[in-house]
């Protein structure tokens, strides 16, 4: 086992992992400040903030020889016998000098800056800088400019860390952003007619450690310290990107990427980033409906559920069959309860997979491993990022549930033909697919094929207008549960918003229909039941998931593989601001203050 010495204390390094000084120190609980380094980008060492004293201990004699000058920690490999000094007077004076230099031309406009509360300059100025500012000459002033329709550049705030430039060169390999001019006149820019418009463009905003690059969609709408952050999953394609859903006062305000080296690394696509808006749609159902006197009328959710339960129960008592369309937007737990409910009414009831929206083809961004990744600087190798053409989050999870309950997965087209032929007396249709709505002619054919139609959705659709009962279900933001992504990885998402008035989370709807006791259904409890019932989910023992999920088909109790960065050990600090680690305003920050 390799041993490294940090500030006079020995620390063991993980076996087989290739780390730099920043990463090794972080594992030991020691922070080395930095700006330009990022775990998934090449090493350039141009901000100089991470410079520390470095030496080597002779394995035979035990003598320590230190390099006379300070060395960038991002470029320093951590090996057996490496000596790091991060708290000496020399290092501290250097950090104060760098902070003073970086703030020379900065406008110091924190009160009106959108980055305030999650800014590297603020954090490090407090921890490593100084209160007085000696620069009295005229600052360099640059006008604000747009580098795309969605991204604004405030060059005054830029510290030339070049993270954004390296991202467009190495990850997307589109190269829109460049460093223009030199010296004191250097600035980030794009060539005329070539804005930053690649599908991952919004990640340059997340990468920026200061307020230079800003998302115009979020600009001046909320303060970071007002936002509560929830661990969620993007549900708009089968990649299953891990995101932070940030809400305040019952509305979602943005999605930001949450590091998961097994799924999406540090990135999300722009389409997924903008998908939070669907949770704020003014057209969302705020009431359930039941048909009385031939017309749909707004009905309290409990009465609507009683109406549905009685009608489906009567179908079962009369010997009729119910067809259920199980949406691939439902969670594993929801699909399980719906299947359990309908099969419990009548074993002859049929479950089918709902429409699977698809658009275009899979698009994979494979990071360029040749740019700046030679020798000992390749401490982290980013994984490819894929935007899937399949625009639903849980096809594989729902298929696993359906296969367990009836031994096959019936596609939507097949069940539609059987419904329209009059085989079933009732149809239970679930959906939350934003771009997979049935056409009016198709909706009428389904309506005419059954005597009783239940639609559970979040928006008014042509089929809902023809239904006997409409149940207002939950959006992706109002439910907690598990999804299985395209790679077969089971991932848990928290609820980000409370249920809107007049609606219920889908899990509770199914639990009420089943007559389950014990109050509101908890997804973790249902998952434990799923794991004990369906062998393919048995890796989710007791409903306790590993941090980054499990792969469907793993043996019972087998943990997910641990890779470099797993568990967020090497997360970029600006994704989780230092003094905003509490999820809700008012929780104590690390320095004993309050976040609100």
C-alpha cells in the first residue's frame, strides 16, 4: 500500500488508483484550493491557485528532499513517499497573492451577480484571500456579450481558467470557445457565426467557477441560498442522468448535473437541462374527474378513486377483463403496484407496455483522450456521454415488472389492436409522456373498444377527454422512486416538489386502489417488496440502494462496482457550494452560519 505524507501526517493511498496531489489530499480531508483543474478535463495548471510545497521521501534512508519552489498540485502525481505541505507560511502567502491577482480586474459585483452563493472567487477570497485591495489603477472593463442564445459571458469576471474552452475541445470536440488575444487583453470568445450550440453547451455554465458564464434561462430569477436541492434523475431519455433539482416556493427553477461516474459523469444535455419546465406547466391537471350524467365533472381525488375501484371491481365480478397500459415513465415501484392491483382483481387481466417515444438516433460524445492527457497528468479518464433516442426513463424497469407478472412484454401496438377489437371491458391507461400523445383518431378507437376507460396522466389529452375517469397523477418532480436506465442500472430519485392541489403521487393512487393500509406509500418500502418478489431486482436488498445504483441481474447482495470518483470523492467543489451543503435554507453551514 502506497503512503503519502501530507502536512507531516502519513496517509495511505487507495490501491491501483492514479491520483494527483489535489485528489490525494481530498481523500485525507485536506483541501487544496484550485480553479482551472477539473476531474474530467486535461491539466493545464494556469490558475496557479493549487501551488504547494512538494517533496519526496527516500524509501531507504527516510530523508525528505523538497523541491525549492512551489509546484501546482494538479500536475503533481501522488505516489509512494510523496510529501505535500499545504499549510506553510510560504503556501498561504502565495494563495493570498494569487487571490489578489485574480481580483484585480474583477468588478466585485457580488450583490447583483447570479453566481453569488456558489462562487469560487467568493469562497476562496474568504478562506485564502485578504480583506484589503491594493490595486487602485483603472480596471479593464469588457462589455457583456452572448456566446449563444442561452449563455451570457461577463468577461469582467473571467479568471481565464479555460475550463469552458477545454470542454468544447475535449468533451464535445466542437471547439466553439477560444482564448482570444494575449496578456492583459486575453478573453474568452466565439468566432462570428459560430455560437456555442452543441447539445451539451449548458455544461460550460456549470464548469465556470466564477460568474463569467451564466445561463440566461436562470439569470436573475433566484438566489442560490433560497433553493432547496434534491437528488433527482432526468426522465427525458433513457440515459438516466443524475441531476440536482433545485426548487423554491413550489416551483422548479433549474436542473444542474450531479456527478455519477457510472452514468453521466459530470454532464447533462441541454434538452434534459430544460426539461424541469414541464413540472411548472400551467396546463397540469389540478383535479381528477369522473363521468356523471354523461359528462366529466371535477371530483375530489378520493371520490374519483372510489369510483374507479368500484367500476373495475364490477368488471372483475362480471368475469370481464381489464387491459392496462403501463407507461415507461412510471417508476419501478409504481409499475409493480399497478400490476399487483390489476392481477389481484383478475389473473386474466392483461398488462402492456405504454408508448415508447423515440426521436432521431443515439448520439455519443467520446472525450478526446489525446489532448493534454499524456504522462502522469491523466488522473481521471472521463467516460463517453450518450444522449439516447429513446425518450423515456424506465422502459427496462417496466419491462422487468411486466415479464414477471405475465411472462411476456406486450407492446403498445399489440394491445391497442386487442382493445379496439373489443376483447376487454375496461382499459386503464397511464402516461406522463410529454411528446408521445395519442392522436384523436387513435384515442377514439381505444374509447370505443371498452365500456369503461380510466386515464391517469398529468395533462389533458385527447384520450382523457373521452375517459370515464381521469386521475391526476404526479409529474416526475412530484414522485420518488427508481428507474432503470438504458445500461440496466437501477437509480433512485427523490421527490422535488409536493403533490400539486387535486393530485396524488401515482404510488399513492395505486396503493389506495389496492386498499393498502399504513398511510402514504413509501417508495423504499415498496422497493423492498419488489426486490423480494422479482428476482431480477434482488440486488436492491431491503430497498437500500448503493449510492450509484445496482445493475439489473446482479446476484443478491452484490455491490455496484466502485470506480475512480465513485461516491463523489473527487467531485468538483463548485457543483456543491462550500457553504450551501445543507439541502434547505436555515440549516447550519460548515462555519456555523445559516444558509438563508
